[in-house]
């Protein structure tokens, strides 16, 4: 099963505060048979501009910790953006 979570990376004031909290979310997801989580922190132009490298680096750190703890969940990098018309 797949989940999309804007809060799983410790990246801004809306999200978890550290990688340990990210791991706790992943453990709960694993219990619910979720195997992949798209990390989708919000991008808000002029307010919350999170670049791709920051997201990818954090995803790599979290995935490394998940592997070390034998948690069968993979975090996939993504981002939530607003579309203006």
C-alpha cells in the first residue's frame, strides 16, 4: 500500500521535529501494511520554498535509518505545490 505524507520529514514547522519521529510514523505505517510513503512537504512560493536537494537528502537519511532498524517501508521524495489559475 502507498501513502502520501506532507509531515514525515523534519523539514519545517508543520512537520515532525526529528528523524526519530519520522521513524515512528513509518513504524505505524508498516503495521497498517503501508510499504511506500511519498514524502510531500509543502512548497509555498515566497514563504516555504524547500528545494529538491534538501528533500532528497532527508529522504536518504530516513531510508538509511529504516533499513538499519529493519522497517519494511520506503520513503519516496516528492513535494506538494499549489497551482494558481
